[in-house]
C-alpha cells in the first residue's frame, strides 16, 4: 500500500519513526556544546580545533546529501535510512574509544555519514505522504518533535558526562541510535514511495541535479540555506556551552540545564511557523526580514556581555529559529514533484555544509579575537551576525522563482 493511501494515523506513526532518527541526528550534531570543556581538557584543543571537531559531522553529513536525495528518489526513504544509519553506531563507538584528536574527528565523520539520510527522509516523507497544502504544518510539527534530540544533549548528557565521562555520552547515544533504527525497521513501510516521474537510474538522477543548478533561483535558496540553520546550530551546538562556562562561570550541569531549557523552547518554533506560514506570495519577504532580525539578536549578545541579556536573547533565538521551517515550504513550492527529492537534497546539503563552514569560520574568529582586541564570544557572535545579514541581502537580490 502506498503510504499516502494509508490512514492519517498510520502515516503519522511512520513519520514519527523517521523523526526518531532525525532526533538522534540532532543529538549527535549538538554534542560539542556539552562535551567541549572535557574534550578541551583531555586533548588540549584550541577553539579552532573545537570548531573542526563540531564541523566534521556537518561536513560529512552535508557532503552526502546529493547521494541521499538520489537514493530516496530511486529507492525511498525507508531503505535508504536503514542501509546508511547503522554507521552512526559505528562512529559513536569510534569516538568513544578515541585516544587522539584525529580518531575523534574520524568518529565524527562516520557519525555524520550515518546521520546523513535522517533529516532529508522526514522532509521527503512529508512531501509524499501528506497533501501539499499540509506540507508546512506537518513538516513544522515533525521538526518540532525532532528537537527532542536537543533535549538529550542538555542536562541528561551533562549528567552522564559528570557521572562517568564524555566517552559514556557517546556510548549512550549509540544505544539510542539502535532504538531509532529498530523503530524505522518495524514501523515504516516503503510501498511505492518513488515519486511519479522520478529517475529510474542513478545517471538520470545526476542529470536532475544539473537541471536544478541551471535554474537561477536555486542560488538564492542555497545562499540563504548556508547561513540560517548554521547560525542556530553554531550557537546552540558549539558555542553555548563554552560561552556560559568561560564568559559567565557556569558549571557543566548548569550549562546543561540552560541547554535543556533552550532546546525545549526551540521545539515550539517550527510548529508555530508551520501554521502561520503566509503562503507563496509573502513567504520570501518574511524570510528576509526574519533573517535580519535573527542577526540583530546575535549583535545584542555580542556586545552586551550580560548574563541576563545572553540568556534572554538566547531564549528568543531558540523560539525565533522556527521561522526557518518556511525555507522548506519555499523549496517545496519552487520545484516540480519529480525533482523534489533532489531539490531537498541540494537544500539540505547547503544547510549542513553551511553549519560546517560557519563553525570553522567562528573558530577562526575565536582564535583571532585577542589580536583583534575583542573578547572571544564578541568575535564569535559578531561573525555570525555578519554572515546572516550578508545571506539575507543576497537572498533578496538574487532571482526568485516564478509563482
């Protein structure tokens, strides 16, 4: 049976199983925020090395999105996820047993490969299993549920690390990854998930990417995608922990508590913006202005250096980040159904290559801060703001799709 012909309850059950894999990928991609202090202590990491550690996951994750999109157009989300995702378990074990910085990076890369189909599978499943007019709301709800993974890397992960070690944190996530794989294996059914008009062979799928990249409006979508989600994840997934510990003197568990609250708040944004999505005519204007506002929040945190302001502005960042769900609806509306798997793959690749890029860039700014006469997190947060404003302007000036 085609999933779109199933009952609404069955479709939601299958989607939630896929979301469990997405939630685990959220957890894996944000471990640096809590693991940074013990990793820096054990391996004597510089800020730029910490940025490479966090970015290695996203570089591997983002770099494989084109192949994940091909796999899902050819074979469907279920089979693609089941074949690739066991590598998350392998990578977590490699990282947990690391006794050198290079082995730690290898573990992160393997985890990133294993998580590569998780995010895309959920979005493609929503586009194929639910009516087009429900896409923004359902996708927003799925993303909101997926933020449970961010809750895991708050207080729970901090507690595990304080009780045992950061190695135990990786092993705990490996166990949860096994559970997510089993849920997908038992609950999700492929049916005839390949979209009508989708490619029959890998070579045909590759040609579809060429078609996408020849469309002028693709580049505006890609430029904005590079820096929006990257700003959220660079803050929450990399610099939040070090900032609270070094700038404000928080303990690891206190930092975990803040990360837990922030992650809880971030769960409200995607469903909210999925429901208030303004539609094709006004959505791109909303994306422009929201991105500028998002950048302004990072400017505030960069230059006030107040614990109260950092916590309040950070909380607003968590909720406001939900506006990014509108980017998925923008992509869904811009391309025909036969290209949607690969269009989402290009978009998702830009999202996560952007994360790797921004984490690397902010690491460079953190290293350079003393020579610039700046406090470390002033340089980090200021660079995030500059990249966001630049992305918003480019998005506004580059060609838009015809509606």
